[in-house]
């Protein structure tokens, strides 16, 4: 398992975190997602044999949010 921590500055409320969490939970290999709007961060635990970081980043941006590596 591997973790990736992202700055997601567009998170403004619980609805925003739910959108990202829902989008990422649909990616094969993603085990858990924790989005925190207060800190503007998203942490993803994933199986690196099934999910690639670039696919995870694409899922975040496709859900309408900017992403920066921490």
C-alpha cells in the first residue's frame, strides 16, 4: 500500500469533500480517502499495483478541483 497527500485548495465545505471522496472511491485500487476542507488537503491510501498516482490526480481534477502535491 502507498499513500499520497495532496493540497486541494478548492475544498470549501463538507459537500466538496464528499465529491472528492466519492470520485476517488470509484478508482480501482483506492483503499481509503480522507478529504479535509479546513486544511485544504486530501489523503489517499491505495494499492500501487492497481492504481497509479496520475490516475488518482486525474480523478480529483475531473471532479472539479485543483490539486497540488504536498
